[in-house]
């Protein structure tokens, strides 16, 4: 559960991708994990206008996952500004609590200097036990949440086979790399067998996060997105024993 929270966040904000013109969006999701059933709940909000935006997602473990993860809770916050309809991140924060521990990771972006810093702080009970700040070796305008909200503008030809490489703050720890591949006709057939035929206008992609999300090799997802920009189904690959990870809108 600890390692797939980023996956949950990714799914949720892909689901928001068709609604950026709205000022306030609120949604709830159930997270199911293979044969274990429901393992988490997500409550997400998007607030935006023509100048600024805020994304806020709260993740909590439920059922058996709550006991296994010591009552894990996470909150992801992204704040920034809007340029030509694109969300440009200025700050991305992850807050995590489980058992006696609380931690926060804050990414701050200096667009003028093209620098990103990451501050990590951790508490046991109320005692601060870690506090370190580093400057990352890469710079980006997207974070883990805004990248997928911006995808409809980043990828104009959704039915043409092509590979895309993006940088998302909070993704791959070395360079923020995220790869998205739109499939060839041959690959599309196998993806449809996994994700379903869908309706006319649905489009498919493979997303590689370059993170070991649970026992996957590199966080590789197959995704089917409907005409309105909503994810119809997504599968985290290389989890044969555990089954699929699924997000269901409530």
C-alpha cells in the first residue's frame, strides 16, 4: 500500500483531465487491489480559475490494508499558476501518517532559475527526527498530478502510435522521467484484450512511471481513456499473483 499510493493519485487526476475549465470539482473513489478487494479510499478536489489552481487528494487505507499499513493516510497538494490553459506547478507536497510517524515532502519550484528543491521532514509522535533539503538534478513544470491533467494539451494526436517522454516532479527520483506510449495497431489488440474494447473514441496508452510501485518492475500501467477524458480502466502490470489495481468512481 505504501508503494502504490502514487499510482492512486495518478489515476485520480487522470480522471479530472476533461474538467479543467470548471472552478471547483470534487470526487470520491474506491481503490480495489486484486483478490483483496477494497484497500483504500480517495477524496479529491480541484479548484482553479484563469490564474491559479489547487489540487488536493486525501488517501486512506481501509479494511485489511488499514491494519497492514498501520492506518496509513496520505494527502497530496499541488499549487501553482495557469498559463494558456496549462497548470504550472509551484509547489507539490505529500503528507503521510501511519502509526506513530508523520512525514512531509515538499517540492518547491523556482521557474526563473529553473531549480527544484525537495524538503523532507519526519516526526515520531511530536518529535522532529529528520529534516533535510536538497536541490534536484532536474527541473520541470509538471508534477505527478498536473502532468496527467495537462495530457490532453501535451498529446494532440491520441490515435497515432508514438512515444512521449515527460518530466514530472515527484515521479522518478533521479530525473522525474515519465514515459507515455500510444500503441501501434499490433499492440492495441493486446491492450484491448486486457482493458476491453470500449466505445468509439476511446484511446489507449502505456504509462511508465519508472518507480517500483509495489512489486511491479517499473510502475508500468496500461490505460483506456474515454471520449470525455475519464479513465475507463487501468491496470498496473507485473502483478500476476496479486491481481489488478483498480480505481472506481463513487
